[in-house]
C-alpha cells in the first residue's frame, strides 16, 4: 500500500524562478505511482538554471491515497545534469506526520557515494518511525510461527507467547539492516 491513486503535483524551483504547481499526468507506465515502480514524466518549462528544491504532494483524494515516496530525480536536458531530491517518507494523512506534501532540497547525488545516500535514508526513516519508541508506547509484532502477537510493553515486559485474538494488534512487515 505504498502507491497512490491521488492526483500528484510538483513545483520545481531554480535560480531563475519556478514552474508553478504542475500535475504529473502521463507516466511512461500504463499505471502510475504503484508500489516499487519508477515513473517517468516529461514536464515542459522554461530553463530554471540550477535547481535547489521541489515541492511535491497529492490532493488526498481516492481510495488508498497515501504514498511512500523514495526520491525524485530531475534530468535537465540542457545542462545534462541530474538533480536528486531524497524523500524516503510517507505523504499520507494517516502515516508519519500526516502531511500530503513535502518540500525537498536538492541533494547532489553525484557527490554522495551510495553509502551516504543510505545514511540519509536511514536518518529520514528514523525521523518518521521514532514515534514508535517513545515512552509509554506498547509495540506489537505479529509472529508468523505462533500466529500471535509479541508485545513489548513500556515497563520492559515482553509477552512472547502472543495473544492470537488481540483486537488491537496490527500486522506489520518489518525488515532490519545491520
């Protein structure tokens, strides 16, 4: 559920002005903004010079409108430069901070090795997910072996047996990098 059916808009800002809000209409893919998919759009505009930020968001309409955006890369056909704008966050009223638009500064990916980009993604992921680890929060993970919920309580207790009928439990897919 990381894709969106909402209308997505972008504004691109450069040293010579901005594009204004533009709806991203025609992707090179038949269905746009699907989970795990890279979409490519052509946006016509006057040359803005060096780009420094974008504002990207959606209108919040349609079923499943929440969207997890990894990054935006803008290719300037005049200078042959690529501008990377890292996001790695949700644009969703019910996830993260509830915002459906983001202002993203340019990240010069050509100067950042892959490890630095990964560190930036980790920082942004932590910023979006740290609410789960605040004092007083009970974490529940679904155990596929026992088919029950493992609960980590604020007072450091762990219920590893898991209640199979926990009506407050939610199933999360979780991965970790070492």
